[in-house]
């Protein structure tokens, strides 16, 4: 019985380790604004919402590739795989999917924008329309 409990504890520990190891670090809105204001810091903002959502308003300088099209469009962003790439969508779910694909493609410095676009808009931060 003890060995079964120990095995379960080890298994759960390993699963937790892999789960948390795959989470993307977050970046606050203010941290992103500071990076955007620093020309020497090469940061890519990747908006993974639909083209329609993007055209309704997006963060200045953002690249728009739908989360469903990340793998098909890697050639458009592969040059940034060693740069800081800040990913966001409307509320977070699609960004997490895109982050998984980017990580698998070798992107080394991914960040998830806290609050995504909903948070950006709630803070009345600037949008390009």
C-alpha cells in the first residue's frame, strides 16, 4: 500500500512539473508599454485574434496571425524566435493555444499579456484602428 501511495505522489509531482514548466511567463500592460518605448529592446507583439477582431482595434505594431494559423504562417515570424514575443488574444484561451505551437517551434522567450485585449481596453490603453 505504501508503494502505491509513493508511486502516486511521484506521478503527480512529475505531472505538475511538466504542467507548470509549459506555462508562459506573463507580462503586465505597463511592462509592455515600457518595452514598446525602448527601441533597442526588440519585442514582437503577436495578436492571435481573427483578422476582423484585429481590424476593430489592436496594439500598435502588433502582428496579426490567427491562433488557428500559427503553424501555417511560421515563416512570417520565425525570424523572431529568439526575441521576446508577447502573445495575446481577446481573453486568453486562443493565446495559450498559440503559445503551445510557438514553444514547439522553438520560440524561446514567450510572454502572455496579462488581461489580454479585454484588459488592455479596460485600462483605456491606446489602440490602432
